[in-house]
C-alpha cells in the first residue's frame, strides 16, 4: 500500500518539472539568414526627362535580365558580389507564429543589347522609332550593383512537421511588406553617361512564401518564392532623371540560424 503514495508523489513531481520547463521557455525567437537569388522581370518602360536638352521620351516594352554571379565564381569572389539576400527577424509571438522582419535582396537589373522602341520628344522633336540599345552604340542602363529591394515584413509561420525530439522541423512561412529601393544607377543614352552611384530611388512592395527546415533547433535551410513590384523615380541620368517600374519573380535559397530570446 505504501507504493501508492510514492507513485502519487512521483506524478506530482513530474507534473511540477514539466510546468517549470514550460515556464522556462523563452517567449520570443530571433533569426537571421544569408542566401542567393535568381530573378525574372516583367517587360517595362524607362521614361527619360532631360529638360535642358529638349528630351522627354520613353523606351517602351523593354526586356531586362538579372546577373546571378553565383553561377560563375561563387567561391572566388567576395560573398557580396553575386545576387545575395539577407533576413533579420523576430518572432514576437512564438505561439501564434507572428514575426517582424528586415528583408533585403541585392538584385541586379540590366537593360542592354536589344532593339528598343523610343517614343516621345528628342531634341524638341517628336520621335517614334527603334534604336540598337547596346554599349557599342552608346546605350546602357544598369542597376547592376543593385536594384536593391528593402522590405519591412510581417511574417506568419505555420508548423507543418516536427520529429518527436524536435531535431527536425519543417515550417511554412508567409511574408508581406513594403519599403524603399536603393539602386546603384549607371546609364548612358546617345553616348551621354551619368555619374554612377547609389541613391534612394523609390519604393517596392512584395509578398513571399517559404519552406523552412530547421535542424537541431538552431540551424535552418529556407527556400522561398517571391513576387515584388518596384517603382523607381528621380534616377540620375545625364542632365536629367528617369522613371522606371517593373515586377519581379524571385527564387531564393538561404542558410540561417534561429535562437530563443526574451523573457522566460
């Protein structure tokens, strides 16, 4: 009969330990990641305004492409040369899976080597023609040191799968945000080049879905698909400015780490 009180005490003791462990769990979770990306862009138009030169024209229906870099010499150049991305996030409510995130994509946009329709006013005269848009002909338009999308995201996480010991966990994430674009602007039109440099160049808005696999509770791999719309304005060109807007589809692969933080 003495065994019953002992079992009862053991059950109470175990329940107390479990309760203490639950209380000790931290309420928040911080994470960061680094990865690389690949982009595809929608057709778009670049509008050029050069009042002092009598120019107000657009390159219509142009095609842009990216320059991944990681497919050429990933381990032979600094890690920030190819198209990279980073994320910093904080789950402010782990139970509900709600986080805030700083989301940066170093993307590259290149408009070159194509027959481009030009329409508007050139040298104070109407124009609707086609030009050979190439460096050899005095034309280039590069956001090649970065079209650079910065977003401030709200994140929602759904747990999909986890092993009993918690050493492997698969989560689905949804993200949405808005923020500035910080392009590096380099261009030449009709042989007249700008002074290349970085600038605040407009805004962008994006949505992203991701699958995150976490190993041993701290290290994760993440694969993402992202849609972004960027609208650039007041981009510096020779004696004037340019406007440009386009949509982007991205695929992103990242390696990151996550840590519990906050009060217990």
